[in-house]
């Protein structure tokens, strides 16, 4: 049965991912075992075939050209001109240093809020807005295990007007998070949970929401997690659901 | 789109990102299965990567970083959302048993004997996206398990089990060709979710 244990790990060894010492022993075994060497050969053949077949698509000349033009650095200016511009830039930098951080943060913050709204709308527009469909928080919470790099609590909804519809994984600026969907009198409310430190912009709990946002939203940080509650219900309803989460966390 | 006037980090971004252009496009096309969508995906990936380049730590794995951006951008696209919606709840979380022993007339050897390059491409195309992407990252991009783990944001154990299942599924897809001489019929994948 020695071969069985090797065969179970065959792909790992052929990928070169086994421990050094085991790889050496495996190599010696394969050289002397017709069965394992045949298996290894067929798997190597498939690996090579996939490697060739997988290099299937090449960008069109037009797309390549377009991207090259877009990515081409702007022409460099002369050395002297560069100094003059550098001096001018320094003045602008000094003058702008006090405001740039504020503006940058606000821009990043507004962008986060916009993306949260987009995620909420995209989900509502979907025919299947949640991947785990359950009104039971004890079903929904464990579903996220292994899918997102953190854990969080869901509130008990008894005696409230909210009902849980389910949840799904989501991404905000390459950051994985949890997206929960609640129902309140046929209105859908999204609750997003992300790791605070992974988010691209610093957010404060009392940050003013952008005027262009057509939803009510509340956000706060608790236990290293950033929560967003968004929906087209009243601000008071959003706040009620947010309070339930605050209490549960 | 204007990627040119971003910031002083542009030179190093360009040095790192441009050599990956063809590979990223290939991967994007495999994910989207559509030329226009692949172009949009690559373009958006570069814009996001440049925008977020200040958060990238030089010396860490740029390739895994930009592939992750591409994949996440795909997942939040209309098509990506659609495939993500059909994800089986525990498609690769369960423990894998050992691979079944391979018969000596394996689907892959017979397929290769026939030089059915296109059939293999079609079989890869028919794989569920979560299998297709991991197989391509491993075999075509030749990423290590660690890099794949970073790209897909999953533990290495999941990389191993998902890869094993992807290969097994591909072998099963190819098996009909080892049993019939003609008929370019590729069995449909059961699930196309992520």
C-alpha cells in the first residue's frame, strides 16, 4: 500500500511543492515503481498539455496599442525646465499640504461610500441576491467561515421589524467582506462588514455622507471591523438595525 | 482612460505591470470567455492597480497582487456576480480523499495521442470557473501554491484540495474522448459558480 500513499500526493510532488526530503524519496520510488512512474508520466503529460492549451488568447494589436498609449509615460522635460517645475511644485506642495490630506481622505471616503451603494444596488438588481439563503443567523454566520478572514456576530431579530434574508461574500477595493441582506416591510437593507485595517480609506463614525448618495447609510467601527448599513428605508430604521448590530458585536 | 499622469511611482509600476500584460489578458479571456469583456477587465485591472499602487509593498509579490485585483474585478463584474451567485455552499471545503489510481490508458494519454489540443481547450473552458482559474494559475502561470493562495485569498490547504478536484474534474471531462473516436462533444460542467 506504499504506492497508494504516494499516489495520493502525486500531483503535489509533480508541482514541486512537497518537502525536500520527501521529494527525494518520492523521486527514488518513482524510478523503481512501474505503476507510479506510469501515473506520474500521464500526469506530467496532462500538465504540459494544459500549459500549452492554456496559452490560448492573445490581445489584439489594437488593444495592445491602446494600452501602450495609455500607459506611455508623458515625455520627460529638459533638466532645467525640470528644476523650474520642481521649484513651482514645491511651492504648491507647501501651500497644499494642509489641505491635501483632508481632500485625499474625503475623496477616498466618498469613493468607499459610492462603492458600498453600488454593491447594494447590484445585489438588489440580481435575481439571486444572496448565496446562503436563510433567516437563521446560526446558518448564515457559519457559512462565512473560511471565506472571509474574520468573524462577526449577527443580531437576534426577535421583536424587531427586520428579518434576515441571507448573505454573500463581497469585495470592496480587493478587500473581502460579508454582505448580509435584511428585509423590512419589503425594503431591502444591506449590511456590509469588512476589516477596518484593510479598507483603502480612513473612515470616521460620524463622517458626513456624500450628498449624491440616494440611500440612507450608517457606518461605524467596532472590534477592528467596519460596518456599513445601507438601504432606502428611513434613517431611523437604518439606525435601529445598526443598533442591533452594535449590541450583538 | 489615462494611465500616464498618475504619480512618481509610475516607472516602477510600468516595469512591473507591462511584462504581465499578455498573461493577464489570457487569464482575463479565460475567465470572461469573451474578447471585449476581457479587454475591459484588463483595462480596469490596470487602472485599479495603478490607483492602488501606493498600497503595494515593493519587494512583495506583484504578480499575485495584480492577479488578485483582476480576479476580484471580475468577481464584481456583471458576469462575475452571476457566476458567484451559483457557488455551491461547500464546494471545496470538505476533505479530499486520495485521487483514484489512474488506469494506464488514461484519458489524458489517449487525448494527447490524438493531439486534440482544441478538445483540451474546450474541456478547460467547460470547467466551473473556480476550477478553471486555479488550474490556469498553476499550470499556465506556473504559480506556486503560496502565490495561488495569495491570488485567490484562500489557505494553501484549499489551494491543494481545489486543484486536486479541478484536475479530477478535467480528467472526467476528457474521459468520453478516450472511449469514442469521434464526436467533439464536451460534457457540460455541472456547476459554473465560483
